């Protein structure tokens, strides 16, 4: 079975350099509005991340809920890229690039379950719910708009 996923884009009416500086700031320590703020945009993750910390760096971090690891964060500010992979089946990728009105956010939710598991009903169902995954884009746009005090919106294809 090939890679399963969903992609959508949104516009952030702020310069790319400003977006990258604020949104791609990631370092060891507690997750907050100034450290890996995109994690709070993940569907259903906010309440679990309030007490989580990041360990590692500078490009790859492990998310820890207490002493237990629970996912991986990858970041490359020079390339305008942030990703979170939790467990064994879900990966969220955020790419930032120039846009005539400021910055283009490309959001991608990917089924990264091992091949033998991708066809399992529960995994397929999660990625069949494209509408649910759109929350990841909307959540990221809302969070970025608040952090940067700028206009944000989903692009219509």
C-alpha cells in the first residue's frame, strides 16, 4: 500500500522571516507559545502537552510526558520546516515558503504506520477522516495568527 496522507495550504499575512523566527523556535525545555508552539495546533494534543517537555536538539527532539517519550519533533528553520510524529501511525508536517501576501503554510498529515498496519481499519479510518485532519491546518493558522497578530486563512484549491 502506498503512502496515505492529506495536504492543504494556508496563507499567513506576515513576512516569512518573522513567521520562521516565531513559529520554528524550538529548544529543550517546556512546550509553550515561545517553544515549539505548533505542537499546540495538533488535533487533540493541547491538553497532553501542557506538562510535556522537549529533550534533544538542535534538529531532532523527543517529546516527553513526564519521563516517558511520546513522539518526535524535527525542525529546520533554514528550510522553513517543522514535523511531529507521534506513536507509529501519524506524522504532521508544516512547511513555510514565500507567498505574494506573506507566507504560505503547507500542512501535510501522513499515515506512517508500517506497511502491514496501514490497511488496518482503525488506521485507514483515521486518514479517511480528511475533515478531522483539516483541524491541524486550521489550528496551526489560528495559533500563528494569534502569535503574530496577523490575518491567516486557508487557501481554496
